[in-house]
């Protein structure tokens, strides 16, 4: 039955040999499992409990949810084919639910790392250095997305009310408050920007040629400077968005407030940052408690 199914994948579905081999390996592993059980089971007599038992064994051996779900997917494909060809009378894999994949926690920089980057490192007074520091502070103090930052125009900054008007996904606008540090940073930056010999855009942030910044330029700039204080695998603008959200929650900001500041439609999207702060709390506990 396995060979018949694999030939179907190879000849009728045009699956690559590598994929066919992977399916075959997964199906033979399950076959070995049920043949080692009592009751002389076969492909026509296994039920959902046998499949669940196989999954539990894989979890006990430390297999990841991704790996187990891949094998379950192979089993589902096999039984769908076998049922269609009348090789079996039922599909026991249909009702089996695979293990949930753990969502990776968002990467973020620690507050001391951001303090070191913005306050302790020496920054030049030339346009490129001032621009880079301004970009980092905007990301860290507002949590905007890279597309939102690039899309900012000078008219979006209200220095009287200390508010930033941001255009997010699907052109939805939101207003983000900002403090004295960002006001001073933007004022110093605009003084240099306005002195550029040629500027042909209303953009808030421009290159030394006077053009609106592009995505790759901002990413390269952010990665370069984050690399000086962090060993994180990812050192992107989105990491600074995560850093903003985590810092807000660590300093007792309400979840709904952070949701509005980030422009999340669902509170569930924002809740992932509560797991991040709890992970930090566990580390503090283990370090501080004498029996932690």
C-alpha cells in the first residue's frame, strides 16, 4: 500500500523524489509503530488512538511540533488516497489534531543596551550620524513600522501637541504621542536637513541627496548600529518595535494602550509581548530568589 501511494505521488502528482522519500520514511515509521503493538494491527484496522499514541511517543522522544505535524500530514495524505482507492474503509487520521506549534517570542533589546547605544556611544555631528540616531530614537520611542517611518512627512509632526500622525496598514491612521527627547532630536535633525543643498520631497527623513529614504537604507543603518550593542540574530527595525512594546509593558503600560500605539487590530497580537515580559520576570526571579 505504501509503494502504491508513493508511485501515485511520483507519477501522478509529480512530487520530487526527495518529497516522496520523506513521505515513505514517515509512513514506514508509523507502520513499524503499529506492528509492534499488540493485536496484529494493519493499515485497515488502525484507529485514531493508535495515531495519537504514535504522536505521544514522538513528543516523549523530543520531536518538535513541526516535525510531528509533518509526519501527521503524510499520514493524512496516505489515508485520503487509500480511502479513495477503497484500500481502507475509514480514515482514522482525519480527526487527529496535531500538537500546536510554539510561537517564537519576539526578539528585543534590553533597556541598558538601548541606553548604551543612544547615550554612551559617541555620535558624530555629520548629517548621516544625526539621521541614524534620529531614526533609532523614533523607532524606540514610538514603535512605528519601517514603512510607517519611511512614509512620515514633516507635516505629520506636531511640535505643539507633541504628536506624530502615522499612516499604517490599509492606510489607517493613528496618533502617537512623543516626549522631550524626541522633540529635541527632531529639532536638531531638521536644522541639518533644511541646510541640505537639494531637497525635492516633503518627507521627514531624507538621504544626504535630499530624497525620501528607502527600506534597504534604513535596514542597513539600523543593523549596523544595533550590532554595536547586541548579539541578537535579528537586528532589524522590527526588533526596535518589539523593544518599544516590551519596554512599555515592563513599565506598567496597559495592554490596550500598547495595542493602540502599535496599531494592532487585535489585542491577541499585542499579548505576545506579555509572554516576553513574563520570561524576563522568570529570569529575575531565578537570579534574585535564594532558592530560585
